[in-house]
């Protein structure tokens, strides 16, 4: 592994054959220089129908 001051992430896609053999079909490495964006562990709440509270899912009745 090479040493560098930037973060890198490699994404790989595989196809599995009927015999269980793994065949790589693509690979992409993304690098990010320090200070390019602020990375935080704080995420907004999920807005999907499964995660929203029940009160927000139902239409308001007049």
C-alpha cells in the first residue's frame, strides 16, 4: 500500500460464477485531498416512509 496524505476508497464490483468463483468486473478508486470537504459523522434523520414516525405518514384530517 502506498503512503499518501489523501484519503482513498476503492470500490469493486464482482460477478460470482455458478461454481462460486469471484470475477472482478470493475474497479474504481476515489481520492480526496485533505480539506476538500468536511466529513462528519452527523447525518440528517432518514426521510424514507419506513423510518418516518407514524404521525408524519398519515395525511392530516380536517
